[in-house]
């Protein structure tokens, strides 16, 4: 859809916004909270130095108008999430908390950007979103959310650290077992005979559910620090050593240590669902001269 500003509409906006140096037009309203142009101007210097936008710059310039819509949408998302965070979990983020996280974010390199951006404002925005995410996930990882997941797939919340040697035949795998039983270094044997190219055969630490069923089951039942196998899977025959394993002993243990036991993929799914609900269910209005809020796209469409 082409962006175009009809002359009558532009004239109405110019009159409404006016030429007053003190006018700061409302761009959008989220759950009754107004978002002003001045807030968006913190992001970019392209909208003018003061609180009054040069609407004439929009005529025939879709770049500026499109960027303003994108930046306004970001602030709409932020406000909707802040409101939902307080409504769902009674949490209000503070400026001090935001500043503490922002201080940990590396400076943003803005050189070479086609459209200028205020690096410090962008870093503060990123810090705010990180803080919202941390608090939302903390609130979401409660017993009501985790119980059905834990009961359906308890191994999803375990963590196993595994080394393996993968061979094409059982005989080859049994030969590797013999070498390891004889005291040879695991990494040396893996580098010598394994058809898996992972360095030293070390698969690292992850949820067993990320493996095929046979390997996952073996990773949960094998004695720690003991050569185990061969274990046959669709990939061949594995000789493994599980060198660390942790799992919640109960639902209460899982809830109390959710940050440790809940895989990042599950946390991301919970966050994505909460984020979408926060935006879609918010009461959002956009000033007509800027465009129209599109709930399904979670963005602002240009004015007709």
C-alpha cells in the first residue's frame, strides 16, 4: 500500500498540531496512556529538535513517515507490556533497574546507519525490554504453568552432560568400549574412530529431550562417569559417558529452581505467548494522521 497524505488531511493536521512551539502531539494511546511525539524524538534526530514535528516533511517522503510509524509501534509495544506486567504480576519496573541493565549492554555502534538513531535511547529501550522479559518469565514460571508440562514430560526439565563416540557397527562400538576400559583418553578415542565430528565427542550439557529417544533414555539411566553402551539409535551405535546430570526432584523443586531447570526453548515459548497477548489484548489507538493500528500485524499502517 502506498503512503500518501491527502492535502485536506494535512491541512487539518497542521491546524490541529499548529505552529506553537509548545505543542507535543499525541501519536498513540495505549490502555489510556498517551504516547507523545517527544518520546519518539528521543530515538531519532530526524523528527526535529523540538516537540513539534515538521509535518510538511512527510509530503512525498515515505521514509520519514514510515520510520515514525515503526518507532511509535515500538513504544506502543513497550507500554502494552509494562501495563500487562503490572496487571498480571503486580510488577512495576523502575528507572534504577533499567539503568542497571543498560549499563551492562555494550554501546551501540550507529555509524553507517541509513537513518540516524540515538544510541543511548536505543540502549535504554533494549534494557527496558530485557527487564520486562525477565520479570514476565519469572512470573510465568509458576506451579500452574509448569505442572502440566512437568507431568507430561519430566525429562524436558533435566540437564545431562554427555560425551559420546559414534560408530557405524556394534562391533566397532564394542572395540571402542574396550579401548576406554583399558584406560585410553575418551577424547583421543573419539577423535580417532567416531563418525561424529564434534570435538572430543563432547556434546555439552542440554535437556535429554533434545536427543533421539534411545539416546535420551540412556543419558538419564547411565551411571555417572562410567563408560556406557553401545546404545543403538538411527545414527549408529553410541558409546557414552554422562559426566553430569541434574533434574528437579519434584514440582516444588522445579518451581523453586525454574531458571535452572526450565530449558530456554520453553522460556522463549512462554515469553512469546505472553508478549503476543500483551499486544493483541491492549486497547490501542493511533492518531489518524499517522496511520491505523493493525492488531494482527502489531504495527501501524499508513493513512489512506
